[in-house]
């Protein structure tokens, strides 16, 4: 995420509601900062992104995942964007 305070609040809420001690790591990344995206994707086996519009925010995540060999999954319904990303990155993503 981009906002540490909001993520800490969410982690506390998860702990409170699940009555467990949520110890999930907080990783700060911003799609306008390629190095932060690569640092984030390098710490994961897979990235699930649920924030769009993907036309504006999705491509940097794909690029970082390809760079670090991380699996990528999103929930977009932006068909034109998906087709463009497949044409542009399919070959690199398969390596």
C-alpha cells in the first residue's frame, strides 16, 4: 500500500475482529515509483491487485512483477487494457 498509517489501522482491525495477533508485514509501494514496486514484488511469490483503474495504475505493477519473477493477478474488466498488456508483456512474462 501507499499509506502506512491506514495499513497499520487495517492490521489492528483484522487482529481485533479475528481475535488473533495479525503479524502480516506492511510494505509501502507506489506505482509511480518503479524501485518501490520492484522492492515490493521481490518480497512476494504473487501479487493480487484490486485497485484500478488499471489503465492508469496497472502497467507498473506488471513491469515490476516481470522484473522480479513474481506472479501477477488482477480483477480488471478493462478488456482493451488487458489485450494491450498481453501484446506488450506476454513473451517477457512467460520467461
